[in-house]
C-alpha cells in the first residue's frame, strides 16, 4: 500500500507552490518535506515533482495527487459521521459565478454552516486542471467533460450581453454603425477571454483594435458603467443597471449563453452530495435553462 | 549602448511567463527569442533569466527590465506628442480598489479615452514587485515606500468595517459575546489577508478558528450578505447594504483604515502625470482622508 504521509507531502508542495510553504502547512521542517518526496520517488523510481520555482508536478505526481483526492473523498464519508469538526470544502469556480450567484447557492445547503469553504477563483482551463490534479473537491466551469474519476452535473447557463453606458454608445454611434465596435475600446477580462470576439464574429466584424484588460468581475462592470469601454456582461450581475438604463445593448440585442457544470468525484461523500444538490437547485432558479442544443464551452474565467 | 531589442525579448519573457508566449507577443519564433536572451547574456557575462517553468528573472534581469520601463516612460513623452495611437497604460491595483472606486477615477481623466488600460489585480506585495521589476507603469497599493527610480503620491484611505448579516450576528450572538467571533466562520480574502486578525486582536481575541477563503471582492460581499461568515469589508463597497440593514457591525463599531498610494516612475510622461492627477483628485472625494498619524500598511490584496 502507498504511504499516504508521503502523498500528503506531495499534495502540500503542489497546492502551496513551494517546499517552505508546504512545510508550514504540514508543521514539518522543509527538509522533512524534501525527504518525504525523495522517499516517494525512490519507491516509485520516477520523479513526482520538478524542482523548479514554483515546483511543478510530473504526470506521475499529478496522478498520485488525483488519487489522494479520491481517497480523501472516501474518507470524508466515514469521518462526517464520526466527528463534528467543520468540513473543509475546496472548490474552483469561475470569477463571474463567484461574483454573482454562487454564495447564495452555497448558503442554500442545510450543511453549509458546518463547512469551511476554500474557494479558488480560476480561469476554467486552470480550474479543471486543478480538479484533474486532485487539488480540489469540486469545480464549477463551462466544460462538460468529466475528468478521470469524476462526474458532472449541469447547473444552467450564464447569459452574457454586449453592454455599455448610454454615453459610450452615443459617442461611438455603435447602434447606427456597428462596425465602429472594432475601433471603440473593448473590455476584456484577460487574454483568454474570447466572449467579446465571439460577439463581434456574430456581427461579421474582425477582432477589436482597442482593449482595456480588467481581470476583476466587479471592476469590469465599473469600467462599463463609467463609459470606458463595452463588453460582455452577465445579465444577472447588472439587472439593476439595465433597469435604470445605466447600461444598454451596444448594438442589436444579442446574447451569449455560457453553460456551467459542477464537476465532482465519483467517490463524493454524502455531505458534498447534499451541497451539490442545493447548489444545483439554486442554480436552476437563477441561471437560464440549458439550451436543447448544446453551446460550445467558452472561456471567460 | 544596450541593444533594446534584446531587452524587449527579456521583458516579454518575464511578462508573459514563457518563451512561447513571448515569441507570440513579439511576432518572433521561439528560437529567435531564445537567441536574443543568449546574446544578451553573452554580452553581460551573466544569466538574465533562469530557464525554469515559468522562467524567472535573475536580479540582473530584473534590473534590466526596470531600466527598460524607465526608458519606455521617457519615450512615451516623446511619442505622445508625435502620434495619436492609444497609449497602453499597464498598472497593478489591489482587488478592492478595482471593485470599488478606481474605474471612476480612470474615467475622470480627460485623456482616458485615448488610453488602453491593462489592469493587473494583485496582492500588494506582488503588485509592488511588478513595479520594482519594471513590468508596469504604475501601482496602487498600501505600501508608502517608493521603489528604486519611482515616486509615490498618497490617494487616501479605504475604510474597512467588520460586518455580517443580521441573522449571522443573531445566530452567533457576537454582539453580546464578542469572543464568539473566534468560533464563528470568518471570511478571509486569501492567506495573506490579515485584516480580520487585526480586528480580533483589537478585541483582544485570538485568531479565528473557522475560515471561508474567497479571493473575489464581490464574492466576499455576497458571502457576508448570505450569512456564511463575517469579515472586514470596504465601507464604500457596501453603502447600500449598510443603509438597508442587510449588513451590520458584528461587534462594537470598529474600523480599520488602509492607506493607498499611487506608485509611478520619476520619468513619468505628461499623459501619465495627467492620469495620476485625475485619479488622485477622484480618490480625494471618495476615499477617507489620510490620518495625521500614519497607519501601518497592511495587506488585503
């Protein structure tokens, strides 16, 4: 059988991104952490972590960490019944869900008061990789493909609209002349955010020439409200601004529906299954229903 | 004289975190980027970047990048007058400023419509390091100490209050028995966020035993509104919730004032000086005034 003390040293190095931080987390010396990793590597005859800065798990290291996560999930089921310590729930989530609907979903679970949440806000690609590597218990993202050992529940779709302030729309005359959107400053969340490009493609327009990059969900809304640029915003995040006319569609009404999924482990414990059920139920009330024909997953973060 | 094509290859590798991405950015092949770095290293007789994943600048590499940034700032002054291309303004900012007051400050500048903002949201330590390394033109953070070649303007203070939903306060009876705050779930932004600890220290209480970690400014507010935990929130971010009684002080009224500073280069161009002036003026309206006695800088992010 594997020595799980060694696997926990590996997991701590991967999670914290350093030997020193891993040692702090485990209340060990740094050299004890190093020795555990070396011991693991001697037994397996292969490196599990590249000693770069930060250390990077090898494919074997990632598989081991993924396995550890599944074992921990199994243990949770045992432990939940035996103890009344708060349950640590670590999950990755896209920034817009965190800024809008997720907190209420978590609060909707009858068990949430007994859980300590460790929320990791990540681009969806990175979030799903953390799931794949076994760093988290669950992941909310737009990818419907389950990871190895995992399963997926659909949550609904987050609807995005291309919005800007009325003075911005007037200044750039984007309603009369949609091609002005190519020259007008466009808000993007980060370099992987393709939502605005997809909107322009729909209008048969090329990529925007001017961009403001703002990797903050709330900051993105503020930039739009202040007339600094236009961008794709989650409808549920700006309901009041839409009602009050502080944000309007930059061109013909257009929306992009981004599906969201809850990724979990097949070995999910009873408490996590309850949490998932509560989040799914809340999501079904606040998100738009999934289209009968599926939308290609896309990245905002 | 230094060959600035080589320095730009270095800067691109540091900024993008990889040779391949740097090559894309510069429209070069990856091997051309490698060759430029090797050439630079041969001339200087020292490595400028460690070939780890991601590549890490050596102290010499950082000094070169810092120097490049200052030269670019000087060039901006020339270029601003000669061209009407939008000016790329890259700055790091703490998450709470981005989520609250900054966008309006940027919009207040008469030149903002001619600027393309690249906003990097970072913990203050990381933000200031990016400034030190010459990766950004300006940095907003709580540290008053100018970097080498830089200068600092005070912006005002962001006032934080220890808040939770009324049902949370009632459930945990934190007003009658403040020591219950140690057992009640506490919201923290990330592991460097010490604001909640400082609040508990003020009440002569130890560190919180239960924590929810939520590295999203808006998500943090949502978690508090939903009664999942208590935490230090920027007063200007939750004015409406305070007025409507959806968030209340968890114990006796208490606030923590975090000073904010605009870090810039001494070689700042005229356009950036104008932007700084506009942001400072806006900040003086929306932030609280700096105390006569200075507050120790502290991290939220």
